[in-house]
């Protein structure tokens, strides 16, 4: 089974939309797996602000693995 990791600000919305689509049927049949990751969970400030420049945000997520 292939698992797809989806980075999003709105995981609940995507779960409901994709759950009622062909992708949702494939997941229910066990052909694929979906994991929705809320980008706000990785925010550094108390307000979970995510509107940093894209490059800086992804660098901060993966900086340890880049070294």
C-alpha cells in the first residue's frame, strides 16, 4: 500500500472532500493510505502563524536533515 502525506492548513476539509471521491474509495479499499499533516502544528509562534516565506518555512522543517 502506498501512503501519501499531504501538507495542508485545512486537514479536516481535505479529509471530507477526498473521503467522498475516488481517492476516498481507494483508501477504504486499502489500495492507498492518506496522512494529512497540519502545517500549523510545526509553527514556532504562539499564534501558529504560517505565512512565512515558503523557502524559510520548509527550511525550518527540514534543516536538521539537510546537514
